[in-house]
């Protein structure tokens, strides 16, 4: 599910920013695909499924290029037919709007693989 959230800039957190609480992230989470969930009010997790290892690897590389371009890096877990993602802003120890923007962009990349 691509959303307008994917078109927002990835703005790094600033000194003094606090992690988002459920009230602060609920609207962002609603704009993401069904793969995403917030865990312990701390980080986002998703698992993307693929038909084979090569597609999962290609997606991982595409997300890696995005992460480098935006200088906002998720934890990626590649295995046959799936890629697990964990995302949070390490410098504030929790969730920031930029994490949700990156998640929306990953959903957009995933749409290009033709799997729902």
C-alpha cells in the first residue's frame, strides 16, 4: 500500500526529540501496509514474502540503496522467500516520523515485486 507518507522527506530526529507514543504514531501506522506492526512502542517490524531467494535478495538490495540514500538504516533479515525488517531511530531510542516514512517507502518498493 503506497501512501502519501512515502512522499514525505526523511527528516532526522533532532536533539531533544522524544520517541513517539501510540497517540503520536497511530495515524502514521494506519498509512502503512498490513505487514507492519509497532512492537513495545519502540520499533516497527514487518516481514515481506517472496516466491524465491533471488527476489528477496533483490528487495534487500533495493532497501539498502534507499537506506544509504536517506542515511536511515533498518535492520534487515534475509532468508529464503522473505525479508524481515526492524526500524527505529537509534539516537532517540524509539520511533520517529522518519521511521514511518521509510516503512512507507519500503512498501512502495515491495509493490514493484508484484506480491501482496
